[in-house]
C-alpha cells in the first residue's frame, strides 16, 4: 500500500470514529437504552451494532485470501462511501452483527467499538500489502477487496451516527 492511500484510509476511519463520538455527547445511559419506536433500534443497540460490525469486518480482512492480482473497483469504493452513509435506503444487517445485548451499557458498547477501531487502525498502519489484491466475502456485497471492506468500515459509524440523530429527534432531545 502506498503511503498516500494509507493516509487516506486512516483519515476516513478517524472521521467515522469522530462522527460517532460527537453524536453520542450528552447521551445518558437511560436515554441510550430507550427504544424510540418498535421498528427502531435504541442508541445502545446502534452502538452495539457498530462495535460488532467493526469486529466482524476486521475478521473478514484478517481471513482474506491473496487473489494474485488487484481487484480494482474504484467506482464501487466511491459508491460504498456514498451509499454507506445514505439512510434513505434501509439495509438489513447480516445476522452476525445484529444487536443482541452483548454490552450492558452504552459506555461498554462504545469501548468495544473503540478497541476494535484501534485494531483496525493498527492493521492499516502496519500493513504493507496491496489491499486490493486480498479478497474476502461479505454477506451483502459478495466478493470484495480488503480496501473495499475498509471503505465500509470507515462509513459504517457515520451511517449509524445519522440513525442516532434520528433517534434523538424522535426522543425529543
């Protein structure tokens, strides 16, 4: 991976973390546990999902296989960034990352995300491979490069920060 690409990936991952942290400012544990409507996740469930998603997506990267040649989908990487943050289109989550009460508090769920995000950042900082030459399988996108997975990881907290904003509006914060 060339250094400019590494810096771009790191910046987008940091941005996603910052957006999530910012939207959670002032959210109490009581508020985080409230389900705004029966068809919505609570704020705690949203953060749990993001934490589980980060761990799951990093495991996909770590179990990826060398493809022999780069899998270049520049347009798909751009679409991941755009569509990943678009809340106008509902996306069903893979079963492995559905909230299931893995964390007892918002603080614990957020820490779970931050621990996994630090591991993701460490991977990007130390990786020397061409991430487009390493492929894995994502349950919604099919065969993807590790670079595409990182693009998804960067935007995933942004998507759910928007969902948390929606919840805050419904809960009248």
